[in-house]
C-alpha cells in the first residue's frame, strides 16, 4: 500500500512537470516574443528587445525553466503581459468557478450514471435496451450544443433559471448555485452517459462472475448479491472512468464557460490564447494539470480502498 | 522402441538435446534476485529417438524448462545444446536458420492454432521459412496431415471446424511438417478428454517409433509420462528430485516427493485405491503450501515425513540410488514410506 | 463461432467473456456482421452520406458559402433555402455541406496520428516484456492525465488556428489512450500459443506481428478508431465554437453553432440543422463502433434465474419417493430454451451419507445435471422434464424464492475453479461470517468464532490468518478448502461438488478428497460429485452414474461399475486410462474411442454410443430400455448380457490414426448447435 501511494505520488509530480515542460517548450517555440506582445504593434524592435531582456526571455532556456520552477514552487506564476497583474491571483479567483462546475458535473454524472447503468444491468429487457441506446446517443452530443438547447428550454421557454452569467458565492449563495445549474447539467449529459455505460458493462460482467454463482448457491438474497457483491466488483472500473471523466469535464468546461459567460479558467485561457499572453498560457496549463492530478490521486486512493488486489500491489 | 535406454545414453553418441545446469529467474531487480529461481540448476540429456518425461506440479518449473529449451524464455545461467551445438544464446531466428529441427506441441489445442488462418496456411508457414514453397510445400503439408490421420482436404478448413483432439493432431502435424529431430511436448494431452488423450498418446508413440524422434515430454501426470517415456525426471520447485528409467521411477520411487506424487494419483479400482489412500494418509505428507521451504536446504522439507535437520541446512545432491538418481539425504529410508 | 469447440461443452449456454479480444470471424461471403445490426448499418450509411456530401459540396451546393440573400436573413426552411438562412442571409445547407470536409479530415488525421504512435508502441511493449512495457506505460499515463483541451488551446495560442496541426497534436495526446487499450489486447493475443508456435518456427518479429497479432486485434482497432473519430469531431467543433477554427467567411460547424447561439431569442431554428448534423455524425461513429464491437444495443442477457421453460412435460412423479433416499432424480431432462436437449431422461437416487459420482467426458451433460439440483442452470437453459425429489418436494417445480431457501441451507455447492469461486473484493472473514449469520442467526462475534472453527474443520491450521486474507492471497488448495467451509456454513444435507479437484495439483487433489471423505464420515453429509476422472471416482464415490451424450448409460456401486463395467463406453473409458495399478506393465498402446461425443441436437436414435462402439450391431440403432445391473443399478446397452466380461480392445496401430484408403477417420466437422434433430 505505501509503495502504491508512493508510485501514484511520483506519477502526479511527473505529470505536473510534464505539463510545465510541454507548455514551456510550446511558448518558447512560438514566432512572437513576450516583448512584442506586451508592447503591441507600436513597439520598435529595440524596445521589444529591451523588454524581452527585462523579462529574461533572452537568457538560456534551461535557466529560465529552473527559474520558473523556483517561482512555481512558491506559488508564483508570473505576471500577465497584458495588464501586469499577478497570474496566480487571477487564476485563484477563477479556479473555483471551473473547479466547482467540473466537480459537480462529475458527481452528478457519477450518481446518475451508476443508478441508471446498474438498473439497466439488473432489470435488463426493454429498459436495459432503451438505456444502452439512449446513452449511446447522449455521449455523442456536443456539449456546447446541448448547453444552448438547455438554455433555450429551461431559461427561455420555462424561465426557471438565468440563461448566463455568474454570481459569487459570497454575494448570493442561492444565485451562485443557480448560475451553476445549467453548466453542470450540460456537462453531465455526456458524462452520465459514459458512466452509465461503464457501470452497466461492469455490472453485467460482475453478475456473470463465478463467485456470484457461489453466492447464489448459498441462497444469498438477490439484493445482497447485486448491491453488495456485484456492485463492489463493478465499482472499480466506474471509479477509474470517473477520473478520466473529471479530466474530460475540466477541459469541457473551458468551452462551456464561453457559452455561459462564466469567469473561469476557460475564459482565462481563451483570453490568453487570443492575446498571446505567454505567462498566462503556461499558468493555465499548470493550474489545470495540478487540479486534475490531485483529483486523480484521490480517486486512486479510493480504488485502493475498494480493490484489495490494488492494495497488495 | 529404438532407444529404450534403461540407463542414461552411452556417452559415445551426441545427445539430441543436452541441458546443463539450467537456471531461469523471472523478472529483474532486487525482489527477483531474492526470490527462488523458477528453474534451479537442472541438467538432463535426451538421446536420439528417446523420450524424456519431465514431471512436476504447478510451480515446478517444467514448462519454464520447455520454454527455455525452445528459446521462448531467457536463460539466467546454464546451457542448452542441440546435437552438440550451443543454442542457449541464439535468437529464435538464428535457431531456425542453423538448427531448424526443434519444434513444439502446446497444451491448449484451442489457442495453439490461429483461428484466422486455414490449416494449410498454418502448416505451410514454417516450410516457407525453410525455402519450401508452392506445390512442394502443399504436398508436404498434405503428407503431414496424413501422418496424423487427417485427410488432405482438412488443409482448406479453419481450426474452428475441428474438435479438440483433431486440433491437437493438427498441432502435431505442424510440428512435424519440417521433419524435426527433437520435439518439445508441453502437456500435449492435459486439455483433452480421456478417449481423445489415448488417441493422441498412441499417435505420438507411433510417430516417435517410425521417425526416431526425440521428445521432451512435459506433463503433470506420472501415468501419462510413464506411457510415453523411457526416462523420467521429477521436478519440485525448479529442482530435480529424482531422475531415472520411467519404470523404475514409477514402480520404485527413490525420493519422498516421487512417492507423494505416485501415491496421490488415484487409480480407477475402488478396492486398490482405498488401500493406496490409506497408505498415503499414514505416510504423513505435509499439506501443500502450508509453510515455505528454507532457501538453503531441500525444497520438499516442509511436506516431507523423513525430513531432519540436515535436510533444512543442506541441499541434497543428485546421487545414484538403485536404478535411478535421487536428491535426498534419506533415500535409503524412502522404500519404508 | 460454433458453440461446440468450447473446451467444455457443458458450459454450452454460458456467455463467452466479453473482455477477450474477438478473434476474426470466419471469412464469410456477404454482408459483414456489424452491418447486419441496425446501429451499424445506419451509422455507416450516415457517415457515407456526410462524407460524400461534404467532399462534393462545391459541385452541388445551391449557393456559394458567402452569397448573402439580404432579403431572407434568419429565414426558416423554404424551397429556396432548404435549411433556412443565417443572420447575414447565407444558405445554411450550402454552408453545412461545405464546412464538413475540414472536421472530417482533421478527425481522421487525429485518429491516424493516434494509431501511428499508439499501436506500434503497444506492439513493442507487448513483445519486449515487462521492463519496456513499464517505461512506456508510465510515460503514457502522464499524457493521459494532461488536460488535453487546455493544452490544445495553449498550442493555438502559440501557432494560431492551424487546425490540422492542432488536430495532429490532439492525436499525439490521445495516442496514450490508444496505447492503453491496444496494449491490453496485444498482450492477450501474444499469450495465445499460436504466436509462440510461430516464433519457434522462426518467424521474424515483424511477420509475427503482421500475420498473427494484428489480424486478431482488427476488431478492437476498428472500434477504437470509430470512437476516437467521434471524439476528434467533437473537439474540433468545440475549438471552432470558441472561434479557433477556419475564419470567416469559411464556414465551420462549431462556429455556425456559436453564431446560432446568439440568435436563440429570435431564431432558435438556426441551432437545429448544424447541431443535428454534427451530433448525428458523432452518434453514427459511436453506433458503428458499438456494432463493430458486437454490442447490439442492449443485448438482453438478464442475470435472472429463469429456471424452467414453460413447456415442461408432465412429471413422472406418480410414484412416491423411496423414504430411504435423500435425493431422487427421475427422468430429468434439461434443454436449451427453444433448442435441443442437453440432458435427457436421467434418473438416479442417493442414500444419506453416501457419495454419488456423475462421470463422463466433457459435453455429456454431467455438469448440467448437477446444476439443475440447485436450480442454477445458465440463462437460457432450463429443466424441461422429470422430477428432483428432495425432502418431499420437487425441486424442479419449486418457485425461485422457495428454492433460494433450499440453497446453502439444505443443498450446497462447490465448483471447479476455487480461485474464482470466492469474491475477490471481500475478505475470507466477511464471506464466511455473512452466511453464518444468515443461516444460524448468530451474532457477529459468535459468527466469527464459528467461521474460524469451520476453517479448522476443513484442515486449515492458521485459521486466523486465513480469515484476514483476501482470496488472491490463497493458494488453489487453500481456496478450495475455504470454498468447502463456505458450503458448510448452512449445515447442508447434500453437497454438490462440480469437478472439485480438476483445477488442483494431484497431491492437493488427494488432500481435498481426503477432506471430503472425512466430512462425509463425520457429518453424514451426502455428496454428488461430478468428475471426468475415474480415479477420483474410485477414491471417493460409493455409487457411480456414467453419463454419455446426456444420458446415464450405466449406474451402480463404484466397485461394480469400475471393476466389472457392463456398458462398452465404461469399458472404453477404463481401457483408455493410462494409470496402471501397481505391478501391472504399462500397455504398449492405449485403448481409444474413435470420433467424438455427438453434440446435443444430433444424438442418434437408439444407443447414442453406437456410432463409436466396437461392439455395435444393427439392433443398437433402435430404442431400447435400460436393463438392471450391479444390484440396484442399470445399464443402457441392449447387448449387455452378451458382452459380460468383454474387453474394449486397443485399436490397431494404423486403423485409427493413418487414413485407411476407404473410410477416412475424420469425423465431419461438428454442425452448429441448433441444426439436426435425430434426438427425440
């Protein structure tokens, strides 16, 4: 078990490092330079060079990288080329928006997906068929399109919720919650479909296992066979898929934030991309990776708690 | 039986297969170095035309030895010689070019034939590598099918159309199509039903006698091994416990483990089996897997009713006892079991 | 695949494990399987339509993409504009069709790049062994954990909206997922022995992969490719939605939806055409993937205990049960629902404290017979006739709920594979304590004490350690002991043991047999043992029923049947056994039986063994009743009296294995299950 945790931790650190390296290399292979971005079209080549020197852009790549890592460890992500604000501070206010959307969407996908998938596996027949078919469709729908349709139906036609915009939790908890409902629902449609499929397949696989026959031969009550033994067996692939889903939903929320006008990481990255704000780009990648990695680490621990074989490994 | 040698083959002829001090360890790193090797210093010879039976239970290393001989498993130490030529370090491709006469029949007839290829394609494949092509190859494939009792038109069919016994005969045909001298038989009948098993065993005996083949016959069943082999090697946890003429090992075991193995195999005669069971239960063999053996001594110590301190401390060497050789400090007391 | 070549045809209706990669199907002419499923056919058809329409759009589109019809802005569908117009009056149909080529091509590029990297890596990792595999796997795990959408955005920030490069980069990121799936498949294919056989033949690494490994992976590759194609489309459209796609006036699906989202107040229709085309294309790709994987939407395989077909022949239950028997089975038949019989007219009786052996080769129906005693037949198989008399009740006629009360409490079962018979997720203690509490109404502490005692009773010395273990920590012999302890939790009167020692080493088998024998002696338990091994039967059984092709051909005391077999099949099985009793010489040649067991559905009339029998005559092909033998037993051979004392001879050397000029020994390929119908 300690070896397992150590290995996972090492993987997590490795992943963050990889993200830093990839984004660092990406930015440094770009045509432009931060000086050109900061000064805009008015900057003369001399001024740009001077600005680049000031930013340390002309130092050797390795020096810059080590320097960046040093700052990163202290939580310093540099300053924006556009408005000179601290990137870390900016992202810190944005992270909860994206984080809560992804978290709620994952939780909702998990709960709905497991209930639906397990019910389909246990009941079978027409119900199972209908669930399998409709989940196949649901996981194929583009989330941003689903989002617009939801806005159209729930906000415009039914008038239940605000269409777009974000309310701070500290300002108005209810408004905050309401502003998250549609984005979360949007992302959960596809997420729940994928979880439902995994739970369904896992449950069927579990119910076909030899040890289930042992339990039946012992006259174990059907509910116990299904919801204690088979479900525990099926939970391992479901938790794994939840981890993958969180990564996907975190990325997906970038697009959804644009649609719902939410001040999250997605908006920040979109702005950074459009403005070629290099330090902000790296910052977004790093923060997103850290969140994803930490979440997956927690899920790995959950898998270990569920599966004795993983614990032993 | 052309070479029903009772004792190890005379030193004048080069053995068809010679295995010396074979050691195989799985994995790498500290953990693997501390674990007991899968095969631990095993040596044996097979004379031309002779069948050697390699018997043991799961974890005895018998299949690993087969794989090492075939070149499918990396050898940690020791040598494998084919007709006197050292093939230990040769890649499979080099082997096929220089000594193309070592072939194999595996246990599971269901996964040993590629379901997507016809029997003909399967049989011709090794011939193509030897440069035999076209009608010649097809002719040899048909001949190989005939030698295992299958009609020529079987070549056009897919494996799914054959029963387990028939597939195993096809696997034998694939092994024989290149006229090898040595064939490794890795549990060739374990997956088959009794009546089919008998057919395949009879066929193997015929082919050996007709073609003077040498077999390395790997099995977990002493009875089956006795039917086909002239000599038997008994393995336990990667080490040779006993080696000798098949009849001697079967009738007068010289190692306590061989006794346990023989006594445990049930015979289909209720009265005799009752007597055997009583004898086995009174011999006092320990439960399998209850305790780990010591690293320095005999691996059978935890289950052996004859074990003493010397067995824990010293690994017994293989030494002549009667007609066989046994690795037991107390071989002289074995007949009392 | 035909059902019959399964290693054990007793498992006839059991589902093949869905995780195993599917071997390529027999090359059949005609429509490939995935196109015969509605999802596959529709999906493929839609993809063809979209691809053709997109790439030929310049040839047929009614308007140029930037042609504005300012009089008809935001128009609904009409004759002039089949799908309406956008906010600047451009034709939506023309724009959708024109926009299609870019996402289709770039999604294909993503798939291509992902496979070009992931597949070779997987093949290499599967071939080179653990070390290489671990290095590659660790690296790909890092890639899998990266938030790919955000990294793609960063890439766009650096290189701009060069979508083919961006989508190729997505392919690089996704290749990690391809590697993961392909590695599992490649590893399991490489474990197949034909790969080893080809390597022994000297086939080079490349050829082994191309000829033997890749074809077996084809289905999984196709499934994965179709799914990734759908993901590629979605991400491509998502980026275009954010404005990082082809720039105006070039149309893109994503940006057209973005455009439409600004007009949901005044023209919601605008959302429909583009969104639907995009969604349907992704749905089509996924449906195609499902069809390729052989998953017809919601294939019905309910894990439900449907024990009996509605059409059960009126039971031959008239005669009351013999009170001396604990169990009486009369004229039992088991059939595939709407299919052939697997077991027909089987009768046997068991007295208390005795052990009955059901013996025969695989495919003879012995496991089905045993499982029907507990009503645990596989889905789609049910008791179709006869009675199972147990404690004054007919188990074959009991409702599921009452039957469930019998299971474990009165009749328990142990199965062939001890390692998979225990739940891998729970400790031994949990698995034992839970039924003990249910059966014996004991409290937690009391149940734990009983569990430890049961383990000691089955010969486990360190019961405490084993209680704390999980099944994967036990050896096969230990696991079987735990399984036996589990079966004893309800203090049953009858134990059904299905090949209880087949998966075990011979010395462990001897230990387990001794344990079972001691249990019978000490507790008065009755046992039904299923075995193919006559030695096991001789060791533990008091009575024997020899089964062949779904019927009992000979029954009686173990000593009677094994020492003086009356049926030629029993004689043949004994003669084929290579285990010689002490002192007897090893035979030069073993007896064998030509041909194979006829599969259910093609049993001949009269004696089912006649086709393979050395003693068969004309009279054997007409039906005849069983004759008494071995005291209480029976024999199903019309020549039994004449053959008394006969021996099944060894077949002559050439006759069986070398093709005789006249009659080939090849049995015709066994027909698929539901055909033929010579049986009753």
